[in-house]
């Protein structure tokens, strides 16, 4: 044994420190904590908390109760409470499987070219002058989150302003994505808890006093978590203010089609900003509107002033992407491209999308009616006024904790509920829980 360790230590050669005692085993394990005899080198880590949104699903999965309901993460469920794979997605997958010419080669760093072209048309409009003039660069990224992150990394590296203004409140992952990319995060007023509506005056004041050139994160539609969107007239005022101060818009479009049921109507705010010829970024996700959550399909587009600049921007985006994940996955983007380029599949998609949006709207009415029927104290009209996947109920942390403990209803602690997770069967149970929470807990 002694001899073998000696051989091994000689083999390790010149990098080894000189022997202190002449005992070869001491040389191999110079400190009692290093190597496999001591504690883990990670022993001093603290246990991190679960994610505020995805952690709700972790807790839900552990609960054995048969009446449990998960209204945490924004994931669409059918009336039967089941995840939904769109029929049109199944058809596209079948076409892809049947096509023997398809291979599994790497995609380019920027992703599937067809997918990129079709994605930019989806958000900016097929007749968009910016696309026609080749002023848009679009790169396929890992869903909405990945698109935001690539955009943020690019800005941190190449844009003169490092400050990004995000709405208060906003999706919980926004500040983390932008901070870790190297941007400094500030907030602008967005929601007024008193009216449960938009704090438009506060928004204008805060963007009005932002430094010139600052980046501003805007939810393209169906603001998460509040479900409160500006009207198109308010968007126009926001646009004028932002352009007058050279603020750079960064749109997060995670719910196109989910707000109104119409892909074009939901893209109106973004198109308003493109129409003035100015520059902007847009992150798109197909998680919700095509139900491709786990396929991680999304796109980052940067609209530039000229084709020449757009080409340079794209070349730099490649340098951001290559060391992060090299190039994006092929399957999900192929599904999206198959659907977007076939007029019949596209038409079927819009019908299925509208059906999802309509079911959510119907859940809003059912929940509102159920609370009215119970005489639950408070004004609950915001449930039917808010837009998109979520209702920002106004329930406080204690009330949420009570509902989880007593009724096995899982939701984020800020009182946000995913309306897409509700069904006619679970509405009465939720209404009972809300009624009990607001009458018993202040
Ligand atoms: N942007 C907003 C505003 C979002 O709400 C979400 C997802 C994303 C981006 C990212 O989506 P993607 O990366 O899956 O495309 N928000 C969810 C899920 C639905 C989550 O938190 O990851 C939510 O429950 O808020």
C-alpha cells in the first residue's frame, strides 16, 4: 500500500507540494478537510428557499388531499383539470415524425431560420415595414425566460445604459434575470391596490423621471401578476413619453392571444412602438399560447433603425448565445414553424387558442358569481375586469396561507391565482375558501 501510494505520488510529479514528513499519504491528503475523508466542500452552503412560483407546485405535489387545487403556476388546464396538448400541436408533431428527411443536426446558433422569420411576423404583423426593410433580427431562444436573458446579456454588454425599469409588481423572475445579466433594476409604479387598476399617473411620473436612454420592461399584454393592462390610448401616451426621452422598450410577450383571444389584438401595443420607426426588443414565448411549456420555445427580436445595424446586432447576439448553450433545441421550434407556415394549421391554432382564452374568461364569471352568491364581503368586480391568465385577488399572505392549510388551495403568496387552473368543478371550493379567508382572517 505504502509503495503504491509512493508510485502514485511520483506519478503526480512536479505539481505535488514537497513532502513534509516523508509519509506519502500525508502528501496526497495535505489537509484533513480536503479529499474524500473530510466534509463536503459544499458543506457550508445554506438551504435555498423554493422558487416563489414553481415552489408552489412542489408543495402541491406533496399534499395527499383529494380536493387540492393548484392555482400557482400559470399553466392551462382543461375543464377536467388536465394539461392540454393542442390538437394542432399533435398534428404538427405527426407531420414531423412522418418526414423521413428530417435529421437531428445542430441548428445554427440563432436557431431555426423559418421559425425566426415566422415569429417576428407573428408579433410585429406580416405587413410590418420593419421586417420588410430587414431591420429586425430574430433569434430562437429558450422560451420567454431565455429570450429575456439573452436580450439582457446583450444590453449589458453593448448598450450605453445599464438601468432597466420594471413595473411594480411584476413577474417574480424579472428582477433576477436582469440583475444576473448585469443590469441594474429599478421599478416604476404600475398597479394601484386601492382601485385594483392601473396607476397610470404614477407610471408616467416614474418613466418621466427615468434617466434618458434607460431600458423599460413592458408586458406586451396580460400583465403578470395583476391582469391589468393599459388601454390603447394609454399605450400611445406611454409611447410618446418613452420616445421623447429615448427610453428603450423591452417587451415581454408571454401571453400573445391569451388576453383577448386574438393574436393581432394582443400585439397592438408592440406594433404601435414599431410603427414609429424606433428601436426596441421583444421576447416571445410559445409556452402558453401554443401550450409548449416544457419544449422551451421562444424568440428574441431586436428592431433596429437600419438593416446594417440589425446585421451587426445579430452577429453580437451569436457571441452571447454560443458560450451560454451553443444553439437552441430543434423539436419545439419545428412544431411552431410547421403550424405558422401552414394556413390551415394556423387557422386551427387560432381557434384552439380562442377556446383557451374563452374558458379562462368563463372561469372569471363563474368565480365572480360564486362569490356574489355567497355574499362574500368586498368588491370582486376586478375578477371579471382583469385580463389574461391571472387574477390578482387582493388576498393577503395570511389569507393565502389559510386557504392552503384549510382548503388545500395552492397559489402564490401575493394572492395571485391562475384562472387557467380552475374548472367548473373547483370554482365552488375556491369560492368557499375565499369566503372563509376574508370573513375569518384580516
Ligand atoms: N414572462 C412572463 C411575464 C411570464 O409570466 C412568464 C412565465 C415568462 C416570461 C416565462 O415563460 P417561459 O420561459 O416559460 O416562456 N410565468 C409563469 C411560469 C407562467 C413561471 O413562473 O415560470 C408564471 O406562473 O408566472
